[in-house]
C-alpha cells in the first residue's frame, strides 16, 4: 500500500516538473533578449532587493520577491544546466515572470522608481521581460 502512495507522489512530482519545463520553454525570451537580461543582472538584483524592502509594496508582492531570492540562492536549478538553451536561462526566465507579476500588482512606476541603472538599461529590461507598454522614466539612484 505504501508503495502505491510513493509511486503516486513520484509520478505527480514528475508531471509537475514536466509542466514547469514546458511553461518555461514556451515563455522563454529570444536569445538576444536573454543576453540583454544577463548583462543587466547586477541592476536587476539591486532592483529586486529595493522592491522587496519597500514597505509601501503589497505584502504579496514582497513575499513573491523574497521567495524568488530563496530560489536564486538554492544551488539546485529547476532545469539542470546541461539542458541546452534553457538550462542556464531558467533563473532569468523566472525573474522575468516575477517582474511581470510585480508590474501587474504594483505598477510600472514602482519598478522605474527603484531601478538603479540607466534609462537604456530599464528599456532593455522591459524588452527582455516582455513587460507591457513602454517603461516609465527611471529615477536617479546611486
């Protein structure tokens, strides 16, 4: 009886993993956009830190951002790095998906307000994450 339960759990986990890989494959950015995103990584990490520390953000948004930090800190990836194309890109894809949710819930102005980089960098982030509309003007930080 316990073997049937364990097999059922293993099959369920396997199906969820396949569904997540499929979702990431469908939403993956073009390789040029992915390269842009990877170059912006330091600014994106500072942006995420600033957003997650902002007490004016909804609690749900901040919780998502802290969960994202937890995922990024884990040495185990959702998609192993040896898988071509999306193996190394899963972190960038997940960051882009979380950013879309942040823009949807907190607004584009919040992201622009906390953006630490240049206006061109914010535009590149907007394109890479496929965020809706045009990015608002970034405020000067640091």
